[in-house]
């Protein structure tokens, strides 16, 4: 397209299932605009009517909202075959770009972004508006880390009579971010948006959704009936206070959930003093490069290494400290990054392990017993990567399979080495292997049929 109404098209910005967004120039203003275009009649008549209502609703609702963290809408036009919405052009990326485990934002930036989103939703609700489709794709971040809420096409105007409001369409929204009351089809208020924003916060902190399932029916069941895991179980480096905040944001009981965005924002502000600044990004990158060079992680994909970083703790340990103690019950395991450790049993040294070697793997792999059979003590200043077993159990299936295969390979290699040492100290065998046939010493002769 070269022209949309009075707006001259510069280029296409993106295309979705129902709309195309263009960067345009407004001849009457001195700033670029983003123009979203929807064409009717390409699907069923019912779908066209539904899309027309949603589009009219977005234009009506968005023009009522005036907040620095809500994208401005300048113009909304509905024609016979198409409609377009001219809105504020935001130069940046949606939060969807930062939900992958290897692309997570620093903690202080995440908290700052969600804090501002809380206040934006609070302002919308004071106008009687609930967004109903809060998800990473509908939050755009500009170069100054200012979030902008977009796409109010599914917004519910609470000032209208819901029985006669044709814009209230049951079953809208993105299932993974829906509140329990939304998937049940109950009447909604501002608390549904705060729940969805809690899901976004959980994903930005951990690189995964609080509820995962292989089909939508199971997902809906878990949203309604199960509790989300603590974020610190998935990322032990997070402040524990975030567990309480997310528990309240994701409450199934409406009376226990945050009443408004201001309450949510206030609790987020209270944890900011515990948060490090941008240099954490450099630390993460350095740690990633260290892991990438360790022999144990040779077969791991980059994204799996990033996941390891999120579920592990780096410990600097002085000499003569027991990392694992014989007789204790736990599933601690990890990798020696720098330094040396001694493994012993019943007071007798078994071996010494250095950089790149895994310790505690037997206790982790055993399906039922968690009692430790050996002690591991540092011999010098040691950097130890302790992997959180509980968090690993909640990690991606790909990482769990890769870790199990790597640990089993390590365990088998060590068993072979033990066998070699024992054989070197054992008595001569009854018969040399050179005198044995491939059938174990028996001479077989095939009889004719």
C-alpha cells in the first residue's frame, strides 16, 4: 500500500493473523505514525462482524486513555471493506523479544518495566477500562526502557451494560496469560489484567511460563487448579520477596489478589534495593563464556547453557570446606569451574577432581536414594557451579535430557576407570583373552540342515 487515508506509507512494520501494521507519515503532524489496517470479508461474515466490532472498540477505548505508558491513538476509521487505526509509533521491541532464557533482561530493568505497566493499567481502570489481553507482544519497550501498552482491541469498557455491550466477546485473549476467571468465562474486572501482568513478570524473570502443558485443555486445568512454582526455585539468584509478590499477583482467589495496579507497583518498588544494575549483563556473559569452554558442556546448546546459568549458583569456596558430606541426605550436584576437590569415602581418598569435572552426580541420578556415600572437600580456592536440582526438574525437557545424558556418560567413564584400576591390582585371570574365541571360549560348529 502507498496511501492509507491521509497517511503516506513508508514501509511495512509487521503482519499478524488479522492485521498489518505500516510505518506512515502524517502530513498534518511532524511525527511518524503506525497505522494498523484490517481488511473485512476475507473470512466468514461472522468473523468480519467480530473484527469490525473489535476494531471500533479499540479506536473508541484507546482515544480515551492518556498515559505515558499507553500508546496514543490519533485516528480510527472504519470503511466498508477495511478499517485502519493511526497510533503512536514506538521505536523499539515488544517484551516478547526478552522472554527466551538466553535473552532475559537484567532484574532491575524487568522490575522497572512491570512497575510502569502496573501504573498504566491502574490509569486505564480509573477510566473504567480493562485490557483483557496483557501479554509480552502487547507491551512495546522503547530505547529509554519506557513500556507502552498497545492493542486495546479486546478491552472491556466497564462503564457499559455488559448485557448489551457487543464488544464483550467471551473466550478472547491469549490462553497462557488468561486469569482463572477469564478462562471460566466469568465477569471480569481490573484484577484479570494484574494476573496476566504477573504471568508476564514470571516469564521475564525465568524464561518460561508459570503453567505449561502439551494441550489447551491441560493448560486450562492447571491455570484453574494448580499453583505456580516459586521463581526462586527456577532462578535461585532472584530476591525471595519476588515469590510473595508473584504469589499474590497469580492468586486464584480474587479477594487475595492485588486490588489495583498501585498496590502491585508498591510491592515491586520495595524490592528494588536488592537489585543489581546493568553490570549483571556483563557478569552473565562472562559466566556463559566460562561454561562454554568447560569439557562437560561440550554437547550442550547455547540456549541450554543460558538455562543452566539461570538455575544455578556460583559459589567461591575456600580450602578445606566440605561441598558434599558422607551420610547427608540431599541432591546437590554441580561442576568444578576452578580449583581442585578431593573425593573420599570412610576417611580414605578416592580421587582428586579439577576444572570441568562434575561432583555429586550419583546422588542426583539415583531414582530413590538421596543419602551421600562420599565426601567432597575443596583442596584450594575453588569456584563451584551448584546446579539447583529442584529447578532442573522444572526446566525444559531438552535440558533435562541433555543433563541426564551428560551425567550418565560421566558416571560410566568413571566406572570404567575404576574397573581399570581394580584390574591392575587384581590377580591374573584364569585364561588370557587372546586365547578366547569370540564366543567366550567355546568352539562352535554349525551343523548342516
